[in-house]
């Protein structure tokens, strides 16, 4: 049975110089993943692109899988930053405006480096990052459910847990499939139409 490569960093970068090295390694990994794919990504290649020695790389990361895991973490945190901010902004908005904002942000978040997003979606199981992704999903569901609970008077009678699951799933599916279908070449008009139609679908379900 093949040994599972380690995916946790060897140590945390505490000093500015160390953080710069780690940042360069993670950025180099992302660039190689997009241009050459996971199979052609190697620690030697990553170190070369990052401008550091392989020895320096191994001080922080035990394997290329650990570096890919770091790229996934960083990308997810960037997306979640946008989602958290959007959910804070819509707290006092009526359902239609709130849903429109959430759909817009979901699509915008998935369009952050869409080529990288596609590669990482394929590599999440390989690097054992499913637990982290599930933690993000639980956070999103909790935040959306809290919003829907606060807007019960605007909604038809429906279980809030079920409503949360359907709303999040629908928005995520549209956003994710937008990325899979070359989000970077979509016109802004097309994106606006996606937002409008998805908003109409979700609001229609809730009401």
C-alpha cells in the first residue's frame, strides 16, 4: 500500500525573512500547478521558480503535497474572506438584495484565479484537505442560516436547515460551474445575467 505523503508544514514561518521564503514557495507552487499540472510539479521545480534552495524548501515543507495543501489553504482563505465580508454586509438587507449580493460575491470569489481554482478542485482529495474544505462549508452554512433565521417573516414556511442547504448548494453550483466553464472569458454582461437569474431562482424558492 502506497504511503500517503505528509501534507503538514514542518514549521511555521515566524520571522519576516522566513515568511517571505514560504510566500515565494507557495506562489511558485501555484504558478507551476496552473502552467504544468500536478504531475509535473516537483520540489526541485518549485524551489527553482521560487529562487530558493531545495534544502530551504524542505526546512518548511516535507513534500510537494504539503505545498499544494498550503496553496489550497491560502486560496480558500481568500475566498472565505470575501464570503464573510459579504455575509456581514447583508445582515440588515431584505432577502432579494441579500441573495443578489451573495450570488455576486460567490461568482466573484470563484473567479479569483479560476485556472488555479480548477486545478485545486482536482487536488483537494489527493492532499487530504477535504476536512478543511468541510470546515469552511460548515461556516458558510452557519452564517447563511443565521441570516435566514433573521428573515423568517419574509419567507414561506420552510425548515431553515433545508432552506440553507438548498440556497448554498444552488449558489455554489452556479459559481463553481462558472469557473469550470472558462470564467475568465465570460463577458461582464453574461456574469450579470448569471447573477440575476440565480437570484431570481433562489428568491423564488424562499418565497
